[in-house]
C-alpha cells in the first residue's frame, strides 16, 4: 500500500460509502507527501464526487505534510496521528484543530 493508493482509491471509496464525512469536512485539502510513493494531491470535499486530483490545485483550507511511510502507518493504525503530529511527523498548515479532527475520521 502506498500513499497514492490511500488518497486515490481508499479515501474516495470511503467517501462513496459515507458521503457525510466529506460533507462534514466541506473544505479543500492539499497533501504534500514526501518519500517513495509520495507526491502532491488536492482533495476537494466541497464537491459531490471526483474529490481527488494529482498536484496542487487552487486554494486550500489546509495543507498536510507527512512522509509516505508515516502516512501509510497512520492509515494502517500502526502510528497514532495525534502522536505523529506532536512528534512533528505530521504537519498541518495552518493548524485548524476542528478541521484536523474531522480529517482524522476520514484518514484514520
């Protein structure tokens, strides 16, 4: 499993199954994932479908920066997202605690 698999396949599948998660977040999020299998993505949760695109597109409410390895570990529940953030492995810019908590439901 790679960060791309999670962002491009797993998260859209989850959003199709539970559209209320996207509606609750209702924001554009940029992902900047470093390392092997990383890249940049834009997730637009203000739309009803086609949420994920490669690259940084438009203005975002938040940018998430994390290594590919740590992102996969968070998704597999091998790394706690809150601990990763406190250790500086997972960064949110700007830090919006409310939005970060909503994203945790989608990513965790």
